[in-house]
């Protein structure tokens, strides 16, 4: 405030001198012993201009400070990751892995994402077998109390909900043409399950959907099926881990900075730490794979939580 006042006085003096020049008083008269008559006896206008200009400075500062405090820094948007935050993806991964490969895996043993980098028993091909199965995405079990708590965040606390996910599936580059056709037919069947009207016209239209957009429809169907309210769904494009604004990216970091997302709910430790530089607070859902910070000192605005009831209570404390 003292700095603003100082600059306000300096600028107001400039305005005062300019106003004197405009009303045809020469600098000779101003500095030749007549300044008191000019300012107080002859014309009151310059003094009014000085104080008016100073008042405008202080008013603009107050408005801009208020905008930064309540609009810029405290927007009404919450960003939410899907996998590991809205759903029980570890348990479901193990179920689909067992169904497709016969490998039994305890969800509590998944201490690294991606899984194949943390467990020698799981290969990249095993992961591909799971993620290329549309039933993995369509049948993901939701976490407890997500629908109710998100509804309260939107209705009671008046937040907008932006849902984020990076799902570059199906990736069928590793199988032959005959299996590709069969796999795509399976994906389109799951997309069709999201439509109440399964007429021939709908089926024809679904068959025209490009492969890269199938996951979009399945994701929207899953959100709708589980009564999860949201204002915007973001299927990330480009590198999902880069925060550098110089890249042509469409990910959670780019949008968090652009839209001034206030809170973010994440399960990935690395992404959560990066988001703390963009958001007021980041809530990290507890998982075995996000326990080790290594040499990183956890930021003060990174808050570890166990469930959605705790998330709602903590956000309510901020508003």
C-alpha cells in the first residue's frame, strides 16, 4: 500500500502540473511567488484534479487486488483426474489382468505406475492386453461417495467441475489386422451400450466413429452411468506430463494455468507436485504407488487424503 500511495502521489503531481498548463498558467507565474494565489485563491480545479487522480489510483489498486484475491487466485473450478480418483482402477486392473492372462496380482502390490516398470512379473504386453480391453474402461468400479460429494461441491459450494483423463486407447499397433477388426467391433459394441436407442441408424453411425474417439464415448458413458456431474471433460492430448507452456499441449497443466483452476484432485505424485505451482491446493488420493517422495520436499499446498468424504470436508474449509 505505501508503494501504491507513493506512485499515486507522483502521478497526481504530474496531473496537477498538466492541468495548470492546460488552463494557461505559465511556469513563470507558477514559480514566481504566485503559486498560493493560483492554487487556492484563483482556481480550485487543479487541486480537485490532484485528489481525484490520487483517488482513482487507490480505487483501481483496490479493485485489482480484490480481483487477484477473489477471482484470479480463487476461481470456482475444481480439476479432477478420473483413474485412481473417481474409480478403483488398481482392483479392476488386477481383475481384468487375471481374466485375460491368468496372472493373479494383489492390488496392494502395485507400487509403481505404469505397473510393468515396478513388477517384473508384469510386462508391457500384459498391460496392453488390459487397457485394450474396452470392458476395462466400461466397467470400472467407482469409488465410494463420489457422486454425492461432487454433487455437493457443485450445488452447495457452487464449484464447476473439470474432469481430466489421458486415455490413448485403443492402441492396436501390436496385433494383426484380423484381431484389429475384432477388437474395434468389441469397442464399438461397448460404445453402443451407452445408448438407450440401439437402432440400425445408431449402429451405422457408431461404426463411422474414428478409433481415437471411441474412448471419449466410453468415458462419457461411464460418467453418466455413475451419476457423476461435471461441467467439462478433458481428454488430454500431447504429452500429459509436461508443464512447459511453450509446447502445444492440451493437458491438465495447460488448462489449470489458463482457467485458473483453484483445486485439483490427483493420484499421480509427480503430476500433483507440478500442479501445486498452479493451484491453491492439490489433494492427493492415497495409493501404494504415490507414497515415496524421494528427495522432494512435499509442498505445503499438497494435501494427502484417503477418501472423497475427506476431500469435501477439506475443500469446504477453504471456502
